[in-house]
C-alpha cells in the first residue's frame, strides 16, 4: 500500500480535499476513528458517502487502550474493503502512531 503522512493539519486538509475531489468516483474513500467515550473504548470506519458504517465498542477503558481501538478501526476499514472487493481504496486515518505501525508490518 501507498502510505502518506502529512506534516501538519493545514496541509493534510488541503491534500485530503485534493485527493477526494480527484479520486472519489474511482476509489472507495473511507474514514476511521478510535475513541474514548463514557469510560468505553470504541472504533469505527465509515465510507465517505456514509453508505457503509462499521462501529465497535471494544470494552471498558481499563481493559482496552485507545491505541488498540485505533488499530482496530483500521481493521474495520479493511473488512469493508474485503467484503466489497474494491480495486482502489483510500483510507484516511488521523493517528500517526497507528499508521506507522501498519506501515512497518512488512519489516
């Protein structure tokens, strides 16, 4: 996979808008999120058009870290891709640690 991390939020927004405007009709665009709400850790993945959404509450915060939720959300996105067999996919993730972890799985 081609993995790209922008150096700052402003540039990230600009690059996001450019990529989505150019490739939205050619690729599945996904967004992911990991969260901590009401003492629970959760993960989600959603398509840009919100047509497909996967959400998962992982557990109480003491049992599962937010970082684990960040990684689980990437898996949720991949499950959407796998079920639909898309040829081109763009996944937007807002956690550099999770991105770097996944990028280094092959090494």
